């Protein structure tokens, strides 16, 4: 019974504090990209000397689109190796949507820090003879396009989200209603993400809608799962889990940086959720953000594993060093 109540309460909180702002941010970013307002290829072709700085800024945008684009352009030979490293070090990934929706000021500071660190390291890789072994001149590859969701899923998921939000706001004490809708959204999201690719209209509005629904569904799954598992683990341990995380910044930074080495955005959303709830310090979040690569690492794992290994090791080292330095300063 405790697990059911915990799941319903967590799902209700996720609907109110995460789902709506995340969905709005995702749709805004996706529409800007789908409508062609951001043409990275044209921009980077004209500004080769500024590429590492621009690559870091592009990747500091919420989501993985910036770092995936830099990875694709590097595979085509359109950007430098320093730009690739800058982009991967500065990647905030999908965890940024959770962070921006809950702690915008902290997230702004995080964005500025990782963009600066990413750009600095990118220029180091690009210009330093000592870092020549990190540059692979023959790293040509292509990046796969994410699967499109079928039309019914793109319509049904946001419709259920609106119903759940209306229930949570109009009936604040009806935890079972809003929480139940949240659980349905999680289960539906799991099903949607496993569906075969479908063809969708080419209109920018529709492209942005299906992209934002897919990403929002994945984020909500990770947020709810992370919160439920953490709260359950803490209850079973008698509060030891929270005490361990809040009592030793060194452990927090090392663990968060280690999680960042795991490919994909899901584990990083877990760290972001723990930071938002106050269970992890900013230094740990910073270490995780610098060490992670989001979904942009997957094309490299398939096509250029040595380069993926270099990026992973570099990100982990940079994350630990900067995280520990921040812990010593703050």
C-alpha cells in the first residue's frame, strides 16, 4: 500500500512541477529547430575560428539537439575536433528541462559554467599539440534520425497530460485521480517509445509536437521512476540514503560524475531530480553535467568507439575536477 501511495503522490507532483513546464520548453525548442530558425551548418561554415565557443553554446541549449548536431557535423567534416569536445563537455541534455522548470536561476548559472568550461577545453584540444592524440582526422560517420511516433500517440499523450493537470489543479486533494493519470502517462510513454517508426506530416508544427511528446514522455518516465525508487530506498534504509548523500560532498561529486559516464539522458535526469529535491549539492550536479554526453554519444559508440572513449574519459575527468573545485570554493 505504501508503494502505491508513493507512486501516486510522486506521479501527481511530476504532473504539476515537471510535466507542464517541460512540455512547453520542449515544444518551443523543437519548433525553433523544425522551422529552420537555427541553421547550425550554415552558421558554423562561416565561423571556423569561433566553432568551439559556438559549439559549447549550442550544446548548452536544453536537450541533446545541439550536441547531436555537432557530432553529426564532425562526422561530415564540417566542424573541428575542438568543437566536438566543447559540445560534449557543455551538454546539458534532457535533464536541463527538469532543471529549468524547477530552479531557473541555478540552471542559468550551471549553463554559463559548462558553456565556458566546454569552450575553453575545446580550444585547448584544437590548438594544443599535447592534445593531438585526442583528435581523430578520419572520424567520418553519420547520425541516425530519431523514430517518429504514430499520430494517435502524439494526440493521446498530451490530451491525457491536460486531463491530469486539470484534475491536479481543480481537485488538489484527489491524489488518486491526478496520480493515476500520471501513472498512465508513464505506462503509455513506455509503450510509445517501443513502437516502430511512423511517418508524420512535414509541417514544422507537427514535427515539433511529435518530437516534444516523445522527449517529454521519456523525461516523465525517468523523473517518476527516480523519485519513487529513491524515496522507497530511503524509507527501506531508515533514512540512511539521504544522510549519506547530504553528508559527504566528495562522495556526491564522484557518484554524480560516475553516473554521467552512463550513455543517454535518463540517468542524468535522475541526478537532476535529486538536485531539485535538495538531496544533492550544486557541485555534484556540475560534475554530472560536465561528465555526461546525453544521447549524442550513441552515434559515436556505434561508429567511432575510440573517439567515444576519449570523450567519455575527458568528460569524467573534467567533471570531477571542476566539481571538486566548486565544492572547495562554495
